[in-house]
């Protein structure tokens, strides 16, 4: 797929002329690139670009920014959106031949310049470009990696259903991260360019914004701030599907949480599934199910719970090997450091295997009705033995791969200058 980037010479000249007369300062110019992604926004894109271009002077005069670049990304529009945008020669333009997604358009816009600060805003007329003034000033006050323009305020014209959904998702992000945000899906924000690589991977769809917000609040190496901003009702029909995109938002929040705090996230999911299994088993018992049926059913749900706990522990150690220690409560962190490594896991696997085999032998010697629970426990021990031992081996392989990668980047046997003492 191809995309074309346009920037008129006259636009560049006019931007340069904007800064004539300023005293020469021997420092790097502070630049902001504002990306405006658009899909079939013929009715709104003209006024949005006009307001963005007009706001540059105020942004430069009221913030430490020296230059503002406007980047328009046509995400495969089939109406007259491109024709309207072509009227504005000062705008950098990127055009997709077909729709690639909201997030993909924003990422392409980020690549169009080398400005040290990047931002984006919606093309539908809902956001006031002058709000970048307060976002930028908050960035320079706090040195935050991301500053979000929050639409959740009394003056907001957001429809009730979308406002309710945003509040639910914000509350969910707060539950999994411990940090409170009011608007995780805002389409207006400022980001430090060098921080973008810490947020990868970011999706290509409309769930780009909640993914970025969730990663920022979960990653201890990133900081995020919010500033209230005005929000108007959009021009034209919304591209957001409340149900479809709501499910995507939920999925990306849970996925990001599992990536950064896998022990807690997967444990919670496993416990919820086990509770559901207990309820199903109770219903089967009331309906007259046999002990064998209930044992097998209960064992299956317990098996999933154990899988979730094991996967969480394994992913936690994987994050530790690749990125450093993730945040965990003190006792849990000490337990992980002591037991979730190759040698103790292999030893535990051998011990569980031996226990399972012994229980198999005992089950063969007891009367028929008592065999079912023994066989069930023996099967779980043997299954756990395989999981834990193989998990320890996998961690060892990942550790070896990491060490090999480090050695490729930095020679571990490079000569070292030694100080000679007399």
C-alpha cells in the first residue's frame, strides 16, 4: 500500500516567515507537530484545519513552543475530504489509498516530522486547537510524557451514552492501575516523541487512545497528566460503534493490564472463572448429577484457575528478564524472586510428579467410591508437574536468549583497563 506526502513550498516559506524578527537563540527550536487524522470528514475538515492553522500564533506566543506543524492524514476517505484539505498549502498531507485505521493514521502522522513533541486532535470539529496551549504548559510544568485533554467536564457536549462508557472505562483503568484518569479515550493529547517507543505496540484502530492511556498509567517509566478542555458535538456522523468499539476498548485495557501486571490480572480472571465453575457445579449437583460428573466438572474449572495462576507467574518473570522488575506487593515479589525460576520450578515439578504417581498407586488400593477424588488429585498433580517444570525450562531459555542479545550489543570480554597499585 502506498501513501503520498505533500508539503507546499509556499507553506514552508510562510511558516519560516512567522518567526522572522525573533532574536536568534542558540538552542534547539521547540516544535510541536499536530496530527489530524480524517476519514470522510468533508463537512468538518475545512474549519478544523483553518482553526488549527490560526491557533499556531497563540500557541507560540503563550507556550515555550517555537513552531507548530499541522499534519493532515487522509485515512482512505471516499468523499471530498482530500479536495478540501488540498486548499491549505501550509499543511503537511499524507494520503492512504484505503482505510487503515485511526491509530495507523496517527502513527503515520508522527513519522511525517521530527518534532520533539507530537500531538493529535480529531478532525470532526469537536476539539478547539487552542486547547494545546494548556496541554503544552502542563507538559513543561510537569515534564510529563503524555498530557491528555479531558472531555469529562460540565461544559462537555459529549452524548450521554458515550460519556457513560468513558466513565466506565476510566474506572476500570483506575482499578487495574491504581491511578485515576477521567478520560482514557480522549482524541486530543501531547506526547514526548522519545517516549513513544516505550508505549509500543499500539493498535491501528479506534482503540489506539485507550491503549496509550492504559500503557502510560501501568508503566512506571511513563508519566501522564490531564487538563480539562472544552468539547463540542461533532459535525457529521460518528465513526464510533458503541458496542463494537466498546468491546475493543475493554479488550485492550485488559490486555495492557495483563502485560504489565500479569500476576494480579490473570489471577483475578482465573478466580472469577473458578467461581463461575463452582456455581455451575452446584447447579449440576442440585439437578442430581453424579459425584464423578461433579468431580470432572469441578476439576476442569480448577484446572483453568491453575493455568491462569501459572501463566501469570511465568509472564511476570518474562517481563523481569526482558524489561526489569515489574511492581508487585512486597511479599508476593519476594515469593516470585525466590521460587519462580528454573531450578526451584524443575524441583517442584519432579516433586509433584512423584506425588501424582504415589496417589495413582493409592487409588488402585482403595474401594471404588473413594477412587474418583484420588484420581482427580493425581491427575492435577501430574499436569502441574509438567507445567511447572517446562515453565522453568522456558525461563532458562529466555534468560539465555537475553544474555546472547546483550553479548551481541556489548562485548562481555572486551579488555578492561586495570589500575595498577604500587
